[in-house]
């Protein structure tokens, strides 16, 4: 990749904020990578944690000097990634999330797949792992096309070029070509960056060989908040680029709009109750199909998770269209301002 006989230098970039529950386990899985130790640096971009995150990091940095703490005054993940990329020494930038655990060969496989495919960014399927009963039900829902809309990056069986992957391992040069992460993207920053890569003629690759697991939300409340933010972020990406790489992110919005139209016209047409009954039947059958793998007690939870995902994302998308399309004073800069280029090493 870099013309040198030794493996490429890798920078692992990890944004975090108040992650005392997860930071140590995650970093230990990172430090256990089977990639050459002297070819890895770990940059943790902390957004000003007020819990024990920095205390835990201080102890880990004493154990392993490859870990470095950098400040992220922007606090959000996209801004943290940019802070890390600006000071990174690596030929490859590997984004990692604190709420995940990584196979020991994760970094090595990323490098191998980058070299084998010639892609600009590579990643593995987003494999959900559960610790609680709610998470087990959510993992079942996320394994269903009704839960994720057939997203390729969610299936560990898929292999090939795709429109986006979770996190990713990037050739450093891609940031010098398309710019850094969108520093104002609260969510959807990975997909937005991958869209710029694809629009610039680059390639994104999903590999079965790259394995990580993440821990999903553990309550209906936190899940609804997450998918509401996802919807807003995807609406912002649509307004910024004038397009989406697939229709999938807009489907929940179209469902919500259709449901609102049916309810508002129910006095003059007989379709509304049949439409809602059809949705309930379809999601109920699918909840039984996928939920029983987590135990029959999970089926009702899975059934309730489907509308939570759909409505939260759809309403968030609608709010995002209004917020960023009408009321965000910085929208013109979001759409047209050139992105800051990655600084030279």
C-alpha cells in the first residue's frame, strides 16, 4: 500500500464522551490486536468526559504508551474523528467505536482487504451483541429486513462493494481527496463521508473477514431517541447532497407520511383501518419469525420494536427536513462550503 516492506502504519481513531462503562473493555480488545505492535497508535478523542473515562484512560496509557488522549472540543463523534485524523501518523485510519468489541485480527483483516480490493474504505458487518433481554429482542429485530430495510452492512453474509459500512478503515489519502468528516454531523457521519467517497469515484467494500460486535440500545426510550437522531442526520445528508445513495433511509419517512395522510382522511375513505391492520399483521408475523430465536417471551418486544424504529426514524427525518431545510441558518454553508482538508503529516 505504501511501497514499504513493513506493514502500513495504522492509526486507530476512537471518539468518546462519558464512556466509563465501556472504555476499558473496548480498549483492551483494541490492544489485543495481532497486528505488529510498533505499527499501531491509538488516539482517543475525548469530548470532555465528566465521569471516570479520563481516569481509566490515564491508567491504560501507563500500561501501554501506544494510547494517546486528545481533546475534542466539538464533543460530537465527527469532530473527534477530525481531531484524530489531523494528528494521525498512520497510512491507514481505522475508526473504532467504544460501544464495540473487535476480533483479534480486526486491524490485520482491514489492511488485507484494503490491499486485496483496492478500496478506499473497508469494513465489516454491524453484528449486534446482547447483554439484556431487551437487547436480545432488539438484535432479533435488527436481523430482519423490516428492522433495517435490507441494509447490506447489517448482514454478516454479504461481501462486496457497497454504498457504506459502519466505522471503516480508510486509506489516509481519501481524506486529502474528499476532506474530513462533516464537523456538524451529529449522526450519519459515516454514511455522509462514504457518499462523498463514492461520488468522487472511490470504492467502499464490505468484507465477511472483518469482524466486530456492538452493543445496541437497552430500552425503548434510548432506541427511539437514537433513531430519531438517525432520521435527522439522514435528512441533513439528503439536503446537503441533493440525493441519497439508496431510497432505504427515506422509507420510514414515507411510511409516516402515508400513515398521517390515512389518518387525516379516514372520515372520507375506508382504507385506514385495513392499512393499519395490515401493518400490524406483517410486523407481528415477522416478530414471530425472528423473535422466537431469542425466546418466545421476546416476540412481543420485537413486535413493539418495529414501529419504534419506523416511527422514530420517520419523524426524525421529517423534523430534519424542516430544521435543516428551513430554519438552520448555516444550511448554505453545510451544502456549499469546501471541506477542510486533512493536514499534511
